[in-house]
C-alpha cells in the first residue's frame, strides 16, 4: 500500500512537471522526443506491468491526462514502437526474476 501511495504521488508530480515543461506540446521537450522523454519512457513498460499485476491505475485519464496523452504519443513514435517491450513479455520476465530471487524453480509456460 505504501509503494502504491508513493507511486501515485510521484506520478502526480510528473503530471505537473509535464504541464510545465511541455508547454502544451506532445513531449516534455516540446514537439520532439528528448532526453526526459527517453528517461521516463524507459520506465513505461514496467509501469504497465505494475498496473496490470498490482491491479492499480497509475496513469489515469482523470488524474493524469497529460501523461496519458504523452505515453500514447511516445509509444506511437516510430523510433519507440520497434523497441518498446510487450507488457505480457515483461510480466513473464518479472515472474522469472522473482522466482530466481526466491530460489524457486521458474514457472512453466
């Protein structure tokens, strides 16, 4: 619960920062993907895993409309589309990692 609360607070802070730095444009740096977009975008796959596995919504149209639009624009970019991992594949990978950390055999598909 504490992790979710901290994550929700951080996402709201990012929403505010996006509003300030994007100046109404699609990305943090304006019309084109920049360093901050890449840095935050690299976490999008894991954010989606957290939402799906934890059954929480961190990027919510009602609470973080700017970030929701940003994520859609970021993932739709041709340079990102080809390298963004699928959520289901990341979930399976996370299961393997968790099993390895716990010392248990990995789940069979």
